[in-house]
C-alpha cells in the first residue's frame, strides 16, 4: 500500500525543481510526497511584495487539490516570512482552516527546527538579495533568534539559476557564514540544494545545521506523528 504511514502534501513554486528530489532522498519507508504548483515570484505582477502575496493567495485557492494527503506544507520560504513575525502562522492557519488538515510553512518549519536543535545565536547562508535578507533577519530576530551575520551569494542568482547550483555551493557559503562562537548555521530557500552536505558540514564546523527542506520535512513528519530517526541528513532528522 502506497503511503501507508503518511501522505505529505506540498505546495511548491513553479520554478522549484529541488525540493521534490531532496524529499525523495530523505523520506522514510511508507511515506509518500504529493505536490501541486503555484506561480513563482518571477511570474507575478507588481512589486516584490505584491508578487509574493499573489503566491500565497494562489496557494489558498488550490490547497484543496491536495485533499487525499494527511498534512500540508507550503514550500516557499520567502513568501512565508516577508511580512514579519506571525505571518507564517497566519498562512499556516489559513491552510488548516481551508483544508481541514494540519499545515505548516517553510518559515514556521525553520523556526521550530532551529529551536529543536538548540540554534539560537546563528549565522545564515542565503541565496536571497539584500532586501529579502533584511526581511529574513527581521523575521528571525522578531522570533527571538540572534542573527550574527547573513552570507549571501554574489551575484544573486535568478530563480532559474539557483535550482541548478550544486549542493557544494551551499556548503561553501555556510562555512563562510559560520563563526566558532555561534550555535550553528541556517541555510535558507527550498530551491537551494543542501541535503547532501548537511552531515559533512556538521562534522566540519562541529555545530548543528538546519536547511529549509530538511526542516520542512521534519515538521511535516512531526505533524503526521511519524518519529523515525533518519540518518544522513543532519542532527535534526537523526534525532527527531
């Protein structure tokens, strides 16, 4: 029987070709992933914040296409944090109310994941531009975390370029961001390949590392009440 332990639903931006392959490598036996897609932030109309809002509203319109699943994850980090503290919770609650199923967002997942592994004073590795990074800093600090620094890719890649980057890029960026006085590193974006380097990066810096896709999977499994340890993808999944 397919998905006999749980069926995870994902709402994914159209450009993202990273999260589904990464989930397929991490999910435990008996769990399946089912996705539907929305426009990406490059496909909307208007200002950056108007386009991000359009993504969320489209997701609300199609969430019930995931009716057969057990839990729902909104897999766009940027549009789930850009309006600041509690915006992620508002989105998650709207998904829950509309679908009748437990729901989370990428932004909510990274908050819970960082708390779970004890990362409070953090550095962030990000593929975002400066404006988005400032929104990210405000969101994390507004939720009680201390952001020491944000290391970003220069030049900032387009969405179509970002999904093609190997996970070694995330490894190098995270090592650049990390400082020994910090609790760990957060690597952001669901369309930034990371999971293959998480164990190695943790060994090399001696601290926990949270990546967005790792955190979102962990949060969805938590909602589905699946608590099996998953080896090979960092402390968070190894010690759920």
